[in-house]
């Protein structure tokens, strides 16, 4: 079937390379902010008194808001008909409020001090930690509010035969955003001998998110409803309300094909592994690779004695994430092209096996150079995870339910994170050992457990029957 016939049938024109690059710019800003939150939330919250278990519980913000916010926002965005479009109001609002919370997060202790002084509240040792937790919840809720509608723009605007490629471009943006976010502070330190403060890095993330998303909202060619069209569409939606409920849409989603259940199960096990890395890697770098003892209850004198080592370890973590996402950035589009030629399943299976092996390596051997190489190789699996499951799922999405489906699918990304933030965080908190300066924890166990779940997801991938 020719491109002209396809465009005539579905009403969507093929995107050029320039259009695909412009399309994914907002995702660059979103990932820039998210990567900064991944790398630096550990050092900030530990400095405010968070133990491994408390740290994990604070991380619950991501999966809980993902399971609640994305399905709701996805459903709402499907029914939204404004003069600004369907998805853009959610993209802009999410970026705006997340940017404010990104600025506030590293200043949580100062904010609590101002609040307690102004309102005469009693002094609380964990007051700053409470504010930090609230800010993380706001950041994660707003990122999820923007991410679901953004993913829904692919089936909204991009023809079916370009879905895998469009999602690969989003992976490209995620990789580039993560590289710049993670690499800026180490670059300034090692090239310019300037250590960028944590506060400055979060301000940089806030600006990147808000400005990049604003650009997308201005340039994306989403249908703009006129005032009279809004009224007509609202009337149509009122009639549709008598149709399937959201719960029924979930049921219909799984009934659409047996392969949908396999893809969701694949995501569940994959994201247990991925979040084992994202949540615990910086703490692993600080406490396992660089040997800093747990400082949750340490004296200020002991904390100060390890300050330089913590900065070095944090920069190392940033470099590792930058290298991982640089590889993701470089291979994301080739992965899309390979999947078009050989099929999504085959490419994704190989990528998951490769990723599992890097996890095993980091769990066993903790030398910095080796860890850095493992994180680089992990970028291949990360690029595949960010694109191919969505491409496989898009084969089974019914027209008009794109936002709802992406919201439902996100449950199988967010849900596994709950297990990581609670069960795995609790497990690590029980795996302590003595060091000369106090105690430490076996943070590397997170990677060994993650390797097992990634191998399971690879087996499930091999069982999926693709349509195309």
C-alpha cells in the first residue's frame, strides 16, 4: 500500500525527520527534570535524615501518582476539547507546577524553617524531610500528568507505520535529556573546576522542563477547537458518558487480544528491574562503590569528613547516568529501524538479555571503571524499553482511546515501582554490615534482584505474537 493511500485512509501524514525531532523536544525537557530528580533525590533526602526504607517510601510518589494520575489524566485528555487542543493543556500545566516544585525541593529545610517561624510551629527534626517528600510528590504527579498525554500524541498525530520510529525518537529525546542533565555538573567540575551546587542543578532542570514543553505546546500541530466546536464536542461526550465506563475500558483493553496481557506482564517485570537501578544507583555509588558509611544519624563532624567523597561519588553517579543515556541517545533511532526490519520482539528480547547481564556485573564487581562500562552497555536495553513495548502495544489500540490506553498501560510501569520502593527498600534496610565508621547497607542486592526480573521479562517477550 502506497504512502498516499495510507495517508488518505487515516488522515495522518508521515512525519519528516525534522518534524520528529521537533515533536520530541518537550520530552527532552521532561526527561531532563526527571533525570535530575533520579540522581539527586537520594543525597538531598539522606541529608535530611532519610534511612533506606524512608527513602524508598518517599520514592512511592512516582508509582502511586503514576497509577492514579496517568489513567485519570489520560481519560480526561481523551475528552478534552479546548481552543488549545486536547493534550496541550496537560503538557503545559504539568511542566509549570513541576518546575516550581523542582526549585523548592533542595530548599526544603529552609522552607520548613520559614513556615515554622512564621506560624509559630514546634521545631521538628524531620520538618525539612516532610517538605521534601511533598515536593517529590508534586514533581512526580506533574511529570505523570504531562507524560501520558504526550505519549498519546503519537497515535493521535503519527501514522501507524511510523509509531515505532516516533517512539524511538522519544527515546532519543529521553537519552539526550538525561545526558545533558546528568553530564552538566561533572563536565563543569572536571573541565572548568567548578562544582555546580545541587540547588543550581534543580533550577536548571526547572528551566529546561518549562521552556522545552512551552516550545512543544506552541509548535505542535494539534487540532484546535473553536468555541462552537467545544460546545458540540461536550454534547457528544455527554452522550458517550452513557457508553463504556473507565473500568469497562480496562476490561475491553485486556480482552482486545491475549498479547496485551503478555505486553503488560512484560512491562511489570521489566520495570521492577529498571527502578531497582534508577532508585538505588546513586546510593550504591556513594555507599558501595566509594565506601561512604550510612550517615543518616551521623554527627555533623562525620558528615563533613565525607563531604568531598560524597561529591565525588555523586559526580560519578551523574557520569554513569550520562553515559548510559548517551548510548540510549545514540542507539534509539537505530533500534527503531532494526525493529522495523526484524520485528519489535526480537530486538527487545536481545536488549533485555544484555541489560540483565550488566545488572549481574554491577552486583558482583563494584570497581568504578567496570561499573561505568556496565552502565554504558545498559543504555542499549534502556533505549529498547523506552520504545518497543509502546510500539508493540500500539498495534492493539482502538482509535479514540489512546489517552486511556496509555494511562492503563502506565499502571504496569508504576505498579512494579511500589514493590521496589517498599519490599526491596525494606530488604536492603535489613541487609546491613559493620564498617569502621559505623554501618553500611548492601545496595548492590537491588541489581541482582533486578537481573532476575529482567530475565523473566525477556522470556515473556519471546512469547508475544506480533501482528505486523
